[in-house]
């Protein structure tokens, strides 16, 4: 799944190439791509036509395009393989093209939603007074948001009877952190993924948040993490952060700090990668 850096890279591309343009028409080529728009494909396409796309916004992993002249926004679910691409009109249709949005201008480009596995999609939603699509109003701010409240996050950690990686992936506590960047931040902080949150001191929480921000900013600088051709930015380019990963996907390779072989453990239908020496398991797990 794309995480905050990957979604932010897409958002920046959309801000450059799709913002402040008027929709001429939209075409839904696969109904599953708008399944979250309960009124159906025809209604989705009809309600976009003639409206102005505002500045794309993001909260955590969630991306949306506000319609400037309405109280609605197009929410994008990228899922496992969704891509939002800005392509010249004459570019041949991608094999898994699901939605096409044409603009009423002479720039010669259109917005395409391509999704091989069709787990993602687009949908239209009412927005809150804050400008968020109403269906994601419960999502917490992300650590790169200037209004993120680190003190409130620490207190929430202390109150929760859970473990630190579960907390990092809890989008109601902190948004945008997924499996890859959680493992990377925990490795940098020398914290085991099963460390009880109630044991974290305020300085430890502050240190961890710093590592979360550092790893996300490092990923942003190189375009995010792409393990195959499924994640790309709006120009179809892949990110390169996978080359800099310190923990994720490095089972059996030497820890970059102490040279101990890295380990992988099954975790919540996923995997956790860690150094058994630098990130010692807690003695008691709640």
C-alpha cells in the first residue's frame, strides 16, 4: 500500500498538472473503480462535468481533489495498485485504465486513474467545514502536518493498552504511517515493534516522532518507495527510497549499525523487520 510519502508525491504532481482546471467530461471504464460512489458511474461522471478542480489535499494516506465551486471533493483510494496519471490525449490507453477525466482547456492533457487490481477507486463526497471529505473526518493529522499535536499523541500512547507498531499504524492516532515506514522509524529509534506504548516516556516519544519525520522526508526527497511498477507518480516515474531502506525487506542481511542479521516475523498478516540486537524484544508483552 502507498504510504504518506508516495501519496504526497502524487498530490504534488496533481497540484502542478491538474489543479485549477475545469472538467469537460469524465468517463468511467470500469464500474468497480467508482464502487464507493454509491450513486453509480453515470452519476459520478455527470456530477464532475463543468466543475473546477481545486488544490489537491492530503491527510495521511488519503488524497482528495476539492471541487472549487462546490462543497464536495473527489476522494482517491489508491489501494494496492492505483495510479493517478496526467497523460497527453494521444497517449494510448493503459491496459488497466479505469477512469478518464478530460479538461476544458488547450493544455492537451487528461487525468487517468489506472488500477491493475481494482482495489482502489474514486468517489465524490461532501466536505466538512475543514475541507475534508466527510468519510475521513475521523483520520488524525500526520506527523508532517504543522498542526500535529505531539503532546496529545504521547498522552494517547500512554493511555492505550497496545504496542508501538500497532499505535503507529492506528490512523485515528497518527495518520500516514504504514508498515514500511513504521519498521524504518522503529529501527532508527532502536525500539522493538512489540514495545508496550505505556512504557514510552515523553522524550522517547519525541525521539520516535523525529525518526518518523526523518524517514518520511528522506523518502519524499527521492520520490517514495517503489518495489515494482505499480506505484508511480503522475508522470509514470518510480521512487527510489527502496534503495535506502535500513530494515524493511532486509531479512538475513547485516544490520547497518551492528552487523547482526536482520530478522522478519509475521505480524498482523504482514511482516515486521527488525534487528534482534539493536531492537530487543520487551520482557513482558501486554
